[in-house]
């Protein structure tokens, strides 16, 4: 389909924006967009077209309730600023301080035509940032084999919103006037924003979709654990001793697998999104580092200043039939161990939300609900509360981070013990991936589980399990391997797929000589 993007109509119109900013004085940041037909474009195709010349880019997708495609996907590239935080980075200490300072200049105006994320920051906050939020957990001597920034944020003001319901693509930019402005200045800012949206639309409507370069695939590379079976089982034994002593009720140790691969990370994502559709699916290209994930669990979500925290604890495989699904789900609901562990984490979530929310507004929205995902059934609950006066979404994030489901209870003591046992920085694993909107009362982040980090030809995968008094060492070790299976299988299947394509091409070329 041929679309002349140079003359696409932009919404809202310049007079409407002038009315919002100059007359009503509602804010200094107004989204403007052009609209494209999306019926012949997929989110992956759109991503490849706009990201081909960009060092930093992202694709955010979602499947809700295990089986239904969420309405929106978000695609962006070429951010106007990168914030990198960590010991060897420009930003040190709490990375949210720098991010909050960057975003506080935007007084965002919400429009009913684009009632979702239109711009802001996309990135990750690594688990080890907890030391800045809770200094008692700091362990300066930890090994850092991955050497990743503690956090990376991509600041974007122009992106694609793929609307799966109406099969359209909104290409959004922003009219931003940070200081005093007049009609002429606002007109210039409007034309600049519209030009940026139209240029991006031109890339989206290209008739050529560039493929990522795929190196020759080498099969059967071995994954190596950072602790091994004996080491992980030792973690379990030691934590059970602390439970007997009354130090903790539960803790979540982990192991990391390092898996060499020549597979391009985006090809890994393409496969993962097909076999493990999840509420949070993401591909972040951070230049030297790519992050591929399919997380089932919200960490901290804020909508109109209401904070949401999602607890998942208790898992069973999916059945082969509807009847078996129901039987397995009923068994999970009856499990005293799973229910007890789940309720403990719901109480922890209530405490985390209560630290920043008005106490009378804190509630358990749903408790012990069975949710079906592609391969498993989870027990889930949701806690929410309205932010107190003087508290921000960043305060909410700090209060909830990291999730109790990847740390333990009591949280701070559990984290101290985990660090003392693991003796390594966790990096992205068990941290957060998501977005912080220009709108000051909106954000959405997930827990970085079921997530792979690709760096220097190695894929890093990590998983843990909740250790309680009656945990069995070998069972807990096997549980971590089971949690790693979906990503390992995706990696292996994608490698095999591309290996077969490359072999077929080589055979065809040989036969034609």
C-alpha cells in the first residue's frame, strides 16, 4: 500500500494545541500524532523498519489472561537521551533521582484520542539498585561477572503505538515548550513534532523490511551454572537454618546459566513471543546489551496515582485438556504449602503498598486467582492503593522494589542473606523492566524474570525459588531448572530454525554450482 506520509493529517490541530497550552494553560507537553493503516504491518516488521540504523531501540508487547492479545504494542528507536547508571557510569547512586529530574520538566496533557503511553523513559532497573533504596543491603565486595550498568533508560518523544483492536498505527511525537512561549514559538514546536512523526511514518511504510544479520549458527553449546547443583542445594540448606532461627520466613536464592550463542537476540525474541506469550514481552536493544523477556508478573504499576502490585506464587503445569486444566488448577488451590507461601507474599505486598499509599485505600483487588499462561497455571493476587499526598510513582517503585516473590520475607533480611550466599551481583535478573511515562501519574514495570540478557556472544538466564521451612534441597534445585526451561527451549529452537535455513541455503548454492 502506498501512503504519502508527507501530507498525513496531524491530530490535534495547531489551533487545538494553542488553546490547550496558551489559553487553558493545562501543561507544556502535548502529544500529536499521524495515523497509518496497520492491517498489513506486524509489530516485529514495524520494529525492524524503524530500528535498522539505531543503536538503541525497543519493542513492548503484551498478552493478557494468558490467551488474549493486549490492545497496544509500543515500538521506538533513536532515543533523544540515554541515562546509564552504575559504578562506572556517568550517573551513580539511585538511578531514579536522575530519571525523576529528567521527567519533572514535562507537564503532560492527556488526550482522549491517545489514552495510553505516548513517550517517556523505557529501560531496566537492575536488582542491585536495592542497595540505593535500602542501604542496609549494600555489599560492596560482590563479584560482578556480567559488568552491566545498574540501570539504563531510553528517553523517547517519538514512537509507534500499534493498536491491535482497530488495526492502526499511531505515530506519536510531542509539542514540548518547557519555558514561557508565545504563538510563534508554539507553532514552531508543533511543526517540528509533526515533521518527526511524519518522518517516522515514512520508515514504517517502507516497502523493504530489513532482516537483522544472523551469524552462522553453532549448535549444542553447553550452558554453565554459576553455582551448580551442589552450590544451589547448599543455599537451600543454609536458608532453612535461618528460618529455624527465626531470621526469615522465606528467601529466594537463584542460579545463573551462561550459554554461548551466535543467535541474534531479536531472533530469540521472535521465537520466545510465539511459544511463551506473556503479559510483559519485551526486546530492548541497549547497544552493547540486548534484553529479551516474557515476564508474567507486574512489579509496580501506577495509573492515575493508583499503585498496583501483582503477586504470583504457586505454579502447576497446564493440562492436555480443559478437564485436566481444571483438575490441576483445583489441586493448586488446595495445596496448603502453595497457599501459605502465597498469602505470606500478599501480606508483604500490602505492606509495600501501604508505605506510600493512603492506608484506607489499600485493598486486595483479587486473592488466590487461577491464571492460565501458555505453559503453566499460576496462583495470583493483586494489591492496590492510592498514593498519599507528597508521594510519587518513584516512591512507590522504591517501596515495592524488589518484589517479595524474588527476594523473600522479611524482605531486607532475606536480601542480605541472599547476597551473602550468592556473592555476586544479580544484574537485570529480579529487577524491573518497563516504562515511566511523561505523564507524572503513570508507569508500568514488570519483574525481570523469564528474561535473557545477551552480551558479547553469551546469553545469561537466571531463576530462583522460594525456600521455606519444609523445602527439599533437590526439589528446589530442579524447580529452578524447570523455570529456565521455557527460555532455554526458545533459544535452542530458534537456533535450530536458523541453522536449518542456513544449511538449506548452503545446499541449494552448492547444487547450483
